[in-house]
C-alpha cells in the first residue's frame, strides 16, 4: 500500500477535512486516557504549520445513530485545545447547512471539530436503505475541505462514511503520519521481514484471532501461542485442561493450524508449563504444572520454563509482531509471563511491533513502551492487516 501522505501535497491556503480516532475512554466528561488524541498531534500540527485550516471528524462510542449527549466529542475538543495551545471550536453536528457554513469560514491555522459522526446511522451504513444516505453523508463531509486526510488507522478496516466512502468524493485523499507509519512498519513486517520472524499471539479466545493465526503460520518462522487461547490447542491435543477457558467448536480448526505450521516448516510453540489457579482471583491458590491441568483449576499464565524458552526465541529474532497478552496480566500473580515478554522484546535489537488494546496496555504498564519500534494504534484494523485483508479506509487513498 504505497500511498501519498500529507508531506507529498501542497497545503498552504487549503482547508483539510481529516479523519482522526478520538474514540477515547470517558469518565463523565473527563478523558481518562488521551493517547489517541496525542497520536494525531504530529499530523494536526504539521497541517496547521503548513498554513492550512483544519476540520476534524471522529466517532466516539456506539450511539447507534442517535444523538447521545454522553458521547459528545466536546471533551476531546477541549483536550485537543489544551495540547495544541490554540482554539478548537466544536460544531453542533457533522453534516448539514450550518456545519457547511461553519467549515467554510475556517481560516489557515484554525481548527473546527465536528460532532460525533456516529450520531448519524448513515455513518456506519448498517441496515436497509442506508446505502444512499451513507453516500450522501460522505459527499457532505468531503465538501467541508479541499483535501481529505485519513489518520485513523484504528477505524481503517471499516467502510464507513467518514473513513472510506468520503474519499470517493475528495479530489485529493492522503494519509496522515500515523497511518503512514503503520503502513511502513506493518507492510515491511509482512512483505520483507528480517528473519527469524516471530509472531507472538495471545489473548482470551482463538475465535477472535483465527484468521490471523491461519495467515501467520504461512509467513513466520515461529508462532508463539499463549493466553487463554492456548488451552483450546491443549484440549485439541487430548490434554486435560481443568476449568481453563476453551472453545470446543474450534478443536478441529486448531489442529489444522498446527498441521499447516508443520507443513510450512513453522515452529508453533505452545506453553510447556502453566501457572494455574483454583479460582479466577488474585487471592487464589497457585501452582505451576508441566502437564495436565487438574479438575477445579484453570490456566492463568505461562510458566517459568515457557518464559525461558520464549526468551531465547525473542533474543534470536530479527522481526517480532506481538498481539495479545500471555496471561491475566491485570492481576499481579499472573502478570509475570506478559511482563517478561515486554522486557525481553525491549532488550532485543529486533524490529518490534505490538498492537491490540490489552497488549499495548501491558507494554505501557511495563514502562518500556519507548523501547518498542512501533506500537500500533489498531485493534481490529491490525488483525485484518495481518490477515492480508484490504483495509477500505486505506485502499481508497491516492497512491504514489
């Protein structure tokens, strides 16, 4: 995906309509984590410094096509104003005559933020008779600027009015720096990785990452399986897993993944030992087992022998992609595996890419985020990219 970015076009005197991902967590009117707003700052500041006016659009939450005051982007506008140290005006809507008039008045260096795009059912285009309303919404959004910039990688896998369809009505449609960086790192990792190429895939369920696992066993040298999904693999192999999380309907599927890995010469590594507990709590009784998990106990983390084995694999790797924690790291007794992976990756010279909400949270919790080459802002978008799918919000942008 060799796409033009804002650095490739003339911006002076133009008005830019830009898609950002300001879907931030809120506690009332207070933003509890402004990471996504900060991630967009380099592109925002560049556009303004180049002498353009800026109209920003984003969704927030799931208002289901209705105006929900608690999901207003006003708190995001206020936080952006604080970070930019320049005035940010919040519009009352994202489309309509009043918004069009307001956007037309935006001068170079000024910022207007549109209200939540998902206040309109046409944004997502779900349901009957919404295809034409979605195109009409996209047409109105595109008319608010001379240039369309997409810098919302986290929503690039959605063919929504403000992410993909809008580009069809824009004469110029390019990436911001955030998406440019995502494409640079993720594209190289999949197309021409330095080897050994190691993928570490964790998280609770196989079903959420099934297609990623299928895709990666044909591309990597080693695929490490951890987290709750490992116990479905164990059960498929005939091992006893006690009360551990698993998905019975995927037993044949995971055996197929193991077979595909073997056929492709890929080492699929499952935990060789596990930290187990007799209750899903921090105060549970804990033990380490290397074989079957007894009835009444459940797997909560990878064990010390697995950590040691995984550390050696990471140390030898040249490219590492990590998505999903290897245990219930939110509880201190079961955080050792995930934290050890953070530390080992941070210590290596390999190109390191981490993505997914829980994985990123773990990296930030470890205090080692600045030691990773790339922290992806995508969850679902990252998974679909790793699967090899075309992301609608990027495919429609101008190529170089």
